[in-house]
């Protein structure tokens, strides 16, 4: 599980993810300086730490490095959500509560994502899941996940994680 990024790590990674190209410490520094006073060595240390943690890879270019993201912000967010969900003693109830916090736009994005996953499953020859007769909220409250699903022994499709985590 990736540890949540700190504030400055997140500010740096946001730029790396948005720019979607190899970046230098100087480029990140100049962009960060538009919002805050920060030293070159501070940004260099943060980017080195992100490299050590496996969030970015780097290639030498002269006396400097160019840094590139190892994974996407979407994969990072998914890993954080998956970790939070997997620590629940009742994952179904946690999902129901999470869905209840979503805006209408977020729920629509969720429906779109489920359609994509179902389409991928059907394309791979898997039969669609049978609909359950109980409403989801009742299922979550009355039927906690079996222990084998909580201990990690069941296969899961986790998003990519940075190395060393």
C-alpha cells in the first residue's frame, strides 16, 4: 500500500502527472515558486525521496536528472481507496457508506466504470455476475465479507504500486 503523499510530495507529483513528460528539478521549482517560497535544494530532496520511494524514475541529463512518473494519479488514488476499503471489518458496509457520500456526478462516473469492467469481463468470456435479490444496503449490513476475502488469499485486481512498498 502506498503511504499517502505528504503535501509537498503531492505538489511535486501533481506537476509530474499533469505534465506527463520527463521534468527537471528546475522546472518543478519554478512552477512551485508561483505559489510559495521554496528552495531548489528542497525540491531536489523531495524529488530524490520520490525516486527512492519508487514514485518516479530518473535519467541523468548532463549534471541533472529528468524525472518521470512510474504510475498515474488514478492508479495512486485507486491504491489508496483499495487500502482504506481492505482495512474495514465489513467491506460491503464501507462501500455502501462511501457510495452514500458520493455526488450524483461521482455515482455516474462509478456506473460508467462498472460498465467498462463488465464489458471487459464479458469480452474475456466471463459470464456476467448474477444480480442479487437483496438491496445492496441490506446485503452490506447483513452479510459481511467472508474471512478468505479479507485475508488477501483471494485474487484481487489491485492497481500498480510503486516498487519497495
